[in-house]
């Protein structure tokens, strides 16, 4: 049975995942509509008053905010706004991201401070329920007045314009609405502005990436432990006494995971009295590196969960206890909180790949002391084993380093200088999603290499958690016996990671 989410409830990143992947049911509670109707009544009152301009209701937009608009032109104003702002470029956003955008837009409008009619929210929910997904290009937002261009493409479909995906087919919005029995609406005063001012594109894309990154954090601990066992490293650096005197929460968490994963390891016992003094940092410092990424992602998650439960359009309408209304023009649409959070998350996830690639090198390079055959090949020289798998990982890590340049430190003024500082938050979100995908592949390569190393350590058994992870991966990918194309193995191992194959060991 699908999860049901109330549109006036507080949502989490897990709720975004339920929307994107399980198509959770959206419910519009009747008790939230009272505030919606009250703020709408205020907007209609302002719209009828030609003598008192209020931004976004009876004025132009951006640099044209000083231009008064007559009551007879307000519908045309909103229609023109959506049409003119729908100038996104690039590949289309995925169905999962667009589902979340629809849900988040309805969610924030349900707060009752945007001044739209209830039927606008209802149509958003109906589009979502029918999986009628606006075609939204991924590029074109600078994250200033929110994600103007992407959200304009979303709003076009409510007007019966633009394009949408329905049952895997790209159709005109008019045809898609007709096939589902839905009717387009004519936007009234302020409604177009309320639909496109906001951070829902960057929140959807970055929020879904964060949910997957949290899974990857646990997977990094599991895969790192597999590599440590294959390398015949030490578990002493994970002693709780060491971490209690540097009590970063993420570090303590990762160290605890590693101790649990390595428990009852025969491989560890077999080299208890060896002459090694210390392991390389990529093994010894896993709690410190993985843990720092945990803490950084914790910050990004907190920011994102606040944002998805916020009102982010402009102006916002507030009705006091006496029924008096006030329209406040401010900057809640500015994407800076998310831009900084996703740039931070981008770097945090990239570091998981960075240290992972070094562990791969430790296992495949016979000069580094693992005792394993070169590149874990069966017939060294005749076979190349995992030689180029490490090269592939290195290429992804290098690309990540380029993508980690922060978008949030850039700003190009727009709208004739009125929007003179912008966040570039949509770019932060897009980069973060790319880096996450690369890192999943790097860790998948490490998992394959570590599993091969564990095969070569038999009959000695790894720790309980490591053994479970090894067995789980081997259900999907066989060990390497002679060279074969590894791209399918990497794809399969990547899916294994995405489907919680590694992280389930910790549950």
C-alpha cells in the first residue's frame, strides 16, 4: 500500500523519496484550505484596488515592479509571466524529480501564505496523481527569485500549454490533460508568480540526492571494511577510546560501524602478531574521513528539510487574528541556503570517492604491501585483472574534483540589476547529483576489488558484517576467473549499492 502524505504536514527527505520512487498518495486536508481561502480573499481585494499598488499582485515584476497594472490586465499579466519565463534549456529533469517538484509546490502553497485559489493546489495534486509530468529542462535557473525558468515550465502545463510526459510519451500539455480528463485553469492575480517564485527544483533534485547520499555513507563504511580485510589491515584504529577523545558525531558513528563489521574476523586473527606498525591513511583514517562527510551531510539535510517545509514565494500574505491582511515583499525565494548546503554535500560525497579510489590502489598495486597478486589477476601478465577498473575510478574522482568548485560563490546580476545577487543553487544541486552518481560507481568498483581480495584470502573468513556484504555481492556478481569485460559488473555492483545491498548489512 502506498504511503499517504498530508500536504499540510512536516515532510522529511524520506518523504521526498516516497513521492519520487513509490508515488506516495498526496492528501489535501480540508482544514488547511481555510488559510488558503483567507489569503486569496486578501489578494482579490488588493487586485480590485487600482490606487494601491502591491508588488506581484497589481504591478509588473522584477525591474518592472514600479509599473502599475490595471485590474482588467491582471490575468494577461500572469499568463505573460509564465510564457516569458519558460525558457529553460538542456536535458529534461527525470520523472522522479518532476514528481517531487509538483508535490513540493502543492505543499508550500498549502501553507496559506501565497494567495492562490484552492483549485490551483488541487490541479497540482491531480497532475501528480495521474503521473502527468511537465517537461522541465534542467538548466536555466540562477536560483535568485527561486527556480523561475524550471517552475515556469511546470506552470505552463496548468495553463494547458507546454509539454508533458504521460505513460512514457511526450505530448502537448493540452492533449495530456484531455487524456486524463483534467482541465487547464486560467491563472488569476498573483497565481503565476506564486507558482514560479520558489526553490522547488533545486530542493527536489538536491533533496533526492541527499537521501541517496545517506545510504552511500553506510555503504562506504561497509565497502571500506571489506577492503581493510582484503588488505589484512588492523582494526585497532577504530578503538572507541580513540574516538571518544575527538568526539565528532560522524567519526564516532563510522568507527562503531567498522568495529561491528570486523567482529569475529579470522583474517584479523591470522596476522595479529605481524610486523606491520600502521596501515595507510585510506584504511586507518576511515572514521575521520567518512565521519567528516557524515557531519557535513547532516548539516545539508537539516537545511534541506527546513527548506521543503518553508514558504518560498513572494510576496507572502499574512492574515492576523482580526482578519486584516498584509502583503510583505521579501526574499524567501533566494536559494542561498540550499546552494551552500548542496555545495557542501558535493564535497562531502566526493571525499568518499577520493579515499575509496586510494583503497582500490592499495589492493591492486603489489608494491604497496597487500600481499595480493598484481591487479588481483589470476595469471599475472597474461591477465590484467582489475588494472583498468582502478583507472576508471581515478577518472571519476578527477571529474568530481572539477565539479566540486562551489557554484554558490558565483553571482551574475539579472533583471536589469534588480536581482543583483543570485545563488546559483540549481547548479549546486545538479553538480551534487552528478558527483553522487560518480561516487556510487567508484565505491562499486572498490566493492568488486575488495570482494576479489576476500576470495583470495579463503579459507580464512572475514568479520561477520564483512562476510555478509561479501556474500550479498556474490549473489549478483561472480568472482573474476580470467579477464572479462568489467563494465557489466560495475553496473551491477552500482545497482547493488543503490538498492542498499551494502548498507543493509548494518541494519
